[in-house]
């Protein structure tokens, strides 16, 4: 699919949950896309969502959404155990797909999606929104320009203390609960953005909670040549959420939360030498939607900033870590 330069991508939103609301709200800030349709499991939910966001078309089923001939791209915001089936549904209808993180529960599921998308030359991308946030784009530019010399160490943590709810998405094994897949994928993806997705060795510690899923963890990834990443995540433990990138000539601090930062600082010789500030009014989901639009306009089937091979390698890494912990989800 190639989109004309002046055309705005017509988005179909598959889900009416919290993250789908965030995405729909932010689409109003996207320069090359609009929210055209929503699909739910019942008409009432779809109508309510459509009315709230000013979306023209509301479908009572996911099937009707993906088969809507006016829809160009489908955003999937369901819980991750449903991502594979939902994404396949959209791909089989010939739609471009942006699928929430984690892409799927495991790498085997993602391999199915990637194989289908590549065979049929369809666009497919993981909705790792942090990769497209301007401050993180600036971090990549600083590193590429050798502003901090050779990068040797990345430190990134993401954690919050969720309420105790064994049946909820965060702690329920049947819903793919646990810290690694929900929040851990963010620091792992951040480290992958800097060093690539193939560490030479992985060490980890984990606290398994009462429901049988990981509540917090620590990872140490080694890439050889003195390069490593120290990463932590948790869903029952508050953590600082800044990220740090240390090089031989300086360091970078991604301020606030590295998932959705508003600023980044560049230090050299211990002195602050440059600050990037982002004064946007949007939450930040619009940037990943704009990336899809740019790729479709260019006739691409993958995002150069986060290829399918990288997403697949990250999921294989998470599979490896879970295997060491003995964490297996129902249906695997």
C-alpha cells in the first residue's frame, strides 16, 4: 500500500479499552492520519467510543472493522494475549497494522505475523511509541554524532505500584500479566535502540508474586566490548523512570520518564552542554501513527526505526528470560 502525499491515513481502532482511548485522542494531533472507524465486541461500546472521539463509523465486531473498505490501517489496543489473532484478522483483510506492545505473548506468535505480512507485502509495526517520541529521536541523533563518544552503559528503569488485583491484566497469568511483558519491554527496547537487540549474555533476578507472575525484576545485558545495560521493571514497586546513557566522552539523561520524555540533557566533561525540550501539547501517541503514515507514503512495509526483525529479537530475549524464571502462560 502506498499513500498519496496529501492523503490522510484512515485509521480503524480495534478495541475500546484505555490505551485505545489514548491513541484515539492523540490522533487529532497527527499530521497525516485521522480516526475513521472503531470496532468493538458490541455496538453499544463502539457507539460510545465513537461519540466520545468524534469518529464517523462504529462497528459492532472486529470483523466488520477490518473489512471496512475505507479503513487503511488498523490500530490494535487489546490485551497482548489477543494480539496475534487480532493482527492476523486485520492482515488477512489486507490492512496495514500497528499493534500495541508487547507485539505478542511470545516470539513464536510474532513469527506467524511477520511471515504473513512479508508474504503478502503488508505493513506491520509494533506500537512502541517511545521509539518515536522527539526526545528519544534526539538521543539517537546525539549518539550517532558521537557526542558522548563510544557508548558503554545504558541504565533504564520503569516501575509503578499497582493496586492488588489478582484478576486484573497486570497480575493475571491468563491475561499475560507480569512486569516483564507490561513494563519491562520498555527498558529492553530502549537498550536495543542504543546497542541493538542481540546481547552476548543475559543475567536476571526476579520476584515472583502470589499469582505466579513476575512483580519486579532486574536484567543485566552484556554486549561485549565493555558495553552493558542495567534494566529494572516492576508493577508492584515504584521506581525512578529516567534513563541514562554513558559514553567515553560524556553522558545523556532522558528526563522524567524515558517512555514519554519531554526533555533530554547532554553532558560532556561533567558539564551540561545541550538540552532538548519538547513543548508539544499531545500525549505522544501521534508520533507512532505519523510514522505509519510516512512508511505507507514511501511504500514501506516496516519502520526503519523499529524493524520487524528487531521486535522479533526483543521478544526472543524476553522468551529467554521467562524460560529462566519458569514463567509460562496458559496456552503456551
